[in-house]
């Protein structure tokens, strides 16, 4: 049984990780500013902000994994990078792993090719760009972090979000630094199935100081 703290544990990606980890019998703490729609038995729900040092003091020590599913919007807009810097500083040199749900934009469109960000940034709406840039900045910060920090960064596929109503399949296809697409050219996965990949990584660590992606 792993002791896992999920920051942003009531959001689209975070709630799925909380549910999957709890279903597998792990000790899970969810941190969020809002109450969950439905509480899961056995999960410790901490209501508060990851910007609050006292909250972090309560939920970081003694954990096997800290998993951030925080979204860089609302109160986290322009501040999530700082939260990650704090996590890097506090977890480096400890046995605790740091996981992070980022975005697809840092994935390469093909092996050795440009990133999705490089080919799409001129066409993205201005209001979306700060969120994308946060994911890229955090990935770079993790890459530059002390070698004593064991981290993994999860890039969802190009089409990922609650508004898509993507059905669950109970399986996933794993990838690395290149954007994956299925035989029909789709790049998508549900939160529940991405959570399976995340908890699989927690249970059987494979990506050390590395990124992975997953699609249906």
C-alpha cells in the first residue's frame, strides 16, 4: 500500500487518480479548495489551497508519492510554477516521488520533430496560452531539478478534458515523448483510464525523472 497525496484531488484528472488509487487499496489524501461531489470511503479529504504552507506541511511528510493534478487557472494562474518549485525543494533528497499532470504541448509531433506547442502556438487563443506555457515551464523545472528528486510527468493526449465526455475503456496505450494517435488519427483518453496509467506507475515505478503519455 502506497501513501499518496493528490493535490487538486477533486478536479477532472485528480479525482480520477484519487478514485483509482483508493479502489486499489492505497492510503490516499486529497487536497482541494472544494468538497468532492461524492466522498470516497477511506480517502482523507483536506479542504484548502496548495498555496497554503500549513496545508503542505500537513500533507507532504511521510508520503510515498505527491501527485499534482492542479490546474493553472483560477487562484493558481501564474502561481502553479511557484508551488512546483516548493515541492521540488521540499522533496529533493527524500524517498518521496513527485508526479505531475501536465499538458500535451511539450510532446513532439513525431520522433525528432517539433513539439505540439511549436506547431500550434500561433493558432491558439490568447487566453489558453498561459496554461500551456505553465505546463512547459513545469516540465523544464523538473528536468532541471536536483538528481535526488524522483519525478514523473504525465502528458495527456491532445484531446483531454471533462467537456469531451470521453468514454472509459479500462485500458491504455503507453508512450514517451511523442504525441500518440490511434489508427483513426485520434489522440484521446478519459480521466479514469489515464488514472489507471498513473496508478500503475505509482505501483510499479518505471519512469524515473521522465515523462510519459497515454491514449486509448
